[in-house]
């Protein structure tokens, strides 16, 4: 069942990707990759979950029932996010 939903999301994304490419060509903008679009979606999902978690005092990680600690996450996941952010900073070299 979950696979069916994912497939639907993927198909919708492909449709959106094609429309986006067309629009960009018309406006003479650099094309985006399907990966970019996927990444944008993930970030948007994450933002939405974080906002929701802050509102209800929970954690933005799906399936986590812990209480809100900071920035939309529980104490455990907030620590994890900090570690990931630090690792990304090192990888990007900033
Ligand atoms: Zn959590």
C-alpha cells in the first residue's frame, strides 16, 4: 500500500518536473534536475513537519512521540539534527 502511494507521489513529481523544465526553458533559466526537485520536496516536507511539531509541542520526525525540545524536534532528534548539520558543514567546507 505504501508503495502505491509512493508511486503516485513519484508520478506527480515527474509531471511537475516536466512542467518546471518547460517553464524554465521559456524563461531562459537554467534547467533543474529531477534530484533538485526531489530535494526541494523533502525540504518543504521537513519544514511543514517542523512547523507542525512546534505548534503541537511534538517532534518533527515521523513516528516519534517524544515531547518538543528545540527547533521542532525532541531532545534526541534535535541532537541528531545538530550532528547531521555539523557533518554537512564539514562536507561542504564552510
Ligand atoms: Zn523525536
